[in-house]
C-alpha cells in the first residue's frame, strides 16, 4: 500500500510545485553556487586572464567596371558605368581576393604579426600558427546590401584600424595586379597584330609607288582616257588614210592639203602607237593596281580598327581605376568588443545553476531510492 502511495509522488517529483519546493529547500546552496560562479566568471573574464580586443571595420562596395577603356571610351552601357556599384558577382569576386594567401601574407609581413601575436619563430609550425591567429581575428563577409565588410579584432585598437584599412587598400593593388597580367598579354597580342598590319600597309604603299613609277595612277580613269584617245587617233588615221589617195589623184604632192593630210596621218599613227604602248603597260600592271587598291582599302579599315584596339589596350595597361567604393573607413575603436563580460558572467552563472540543480536532483533521487 505504501508503494502505491509513493509511486505517484515520485512520478510527480519534477512538477512545478515540487520544483519550487526543491528550489526553496536548496536556495542557500544555489545562491552560494551562483555567487561563486558569477564571481569566478567576473575574475576570469577580466583583462588579467583574457586580453580585451577592439574591433575595427571597413565597409565597401565593389565597382562594376573591369576594363577602363571599355568603360570610358566604349559604347555607353549601364554595366560599364564607372560610377555604378557592383552586383553579387562582383561582391563574390571581391571576397575571393580578400581571402587570398597573398593579401594575408602581405598583412602579416607588414605588421610583423608573428611578433605581435607572440609566436616564437623557432617553434614548430610558426607560419601555420600565425595564419590561424590571423584568420581568427580577421573576417570578411557580404552584407545584405551586397557590400563587403572587413572586420579586424586586436588588442591594439590602432593596429586593428590600420590593418582593416590596409586590407581594403590591398584589394585594389591585388585586383589591379591580376588585371595587369591579363592586360599585358592582350597588349602584346594587339601590338603584334597592329605592327603586322602596318608592315603590310607599307608593302602595299611600296607596290603602289612602283606602279605609279610605271605611270599607273588610277587604272579606271586612265584606262578609259587612253582607250578614248586611241579610238580617236585610230578614227583619224583611218579617215585620213582613206582620203589621201583621192587627194593624190587630183593634187600634186607639193600641195599643202596633201602635205597636211600626210601630217595628220603620221600624227594619228604616232598617237596610236603611244596609246597602244600605254594600254599594253596598263594590261601588264593594271591588274596589280586594282588588287592593291582594293586591298589598301581593306587594310586601312583593319588598321584603323587595330589602332583603336591598340590604344584601348595601352590604356588598360597603363592606367588604373579603383575597384571599390569605400563607404566606411576603419577608425580606432574606443570601446573593446571582446570579451563581453556580462554575457560570460550570465552564461557561466546559469550554467552553474543548471548543473547544480541536476546534481542535487540526482542526489535526492538516489537518497530516496535508497530509503525505498
């Protein structure tokens, strides 16, 4: 009968009323444990045990421009606007650059972080340790507004601000370096094509100069003129040759009309020979003149296009444009960000109370079990 009475009491041991009674019963013990835990957390979260760290942050937006020449000299497009903020893709690219080994190592070297983090250079794996320490104190993240945030924690607030601003500056130099390597390759390719085209143009000019020395200046107009003159001379020659026998039949050889007719025949014959020589010369060199003239037109257009590309490639190689818009530069923090002592004290006190309650419940349950 007693067992039946005790069973429901034990089953309801942890209901609200029993828990309240339990806390009242052990209130002094729990208060002492809470006080000791709070005091211990307060002491061990002080600067004597945990070095306070100050946080500095830089907020920046990536730019949408990659090619300076295209943005400034090309067609106006929204995606190439030098004043336009970058989108998600540019923000992700910026994060990849920020997480690069080169930026990390340059910051470690510039601020002598191995000494600052008190890492012995002669110890095992010093580089690995300093890099892990760097990664625990420096973070990069993308905000909901597609900006990128650089956060640096350090015991020295001025150093934290300087590191954050330096990392922001290194983004430009790092991306510019990457773009410069590609721009250099593009410049060499375009320069080689441009120089080859200039060489070919010079060859065409030399050929055209040679053809001009042969009297070939404008094939179509000159050919038409020579053909017309040859036809006129031929007509005069035929007409005068046909009329000369009739004149000779009725007039003497000394007659001025006969002499003039013979002179016109000789002049027409000489002109026909001259035009025939010119036409033969055109037949020999005219085809080359036409093809060279056509090719010169094509090559001039191609050379103009290459000259424009060459100029743009040189701009991309020689000039630089910032790859970011800085919204907030890092400044020296006046208040520490780590550790948050009240949170440590609160968490430690609640944890101690929770564990204490579990231990006390366990002790009472065990004592009750032994009595039963």
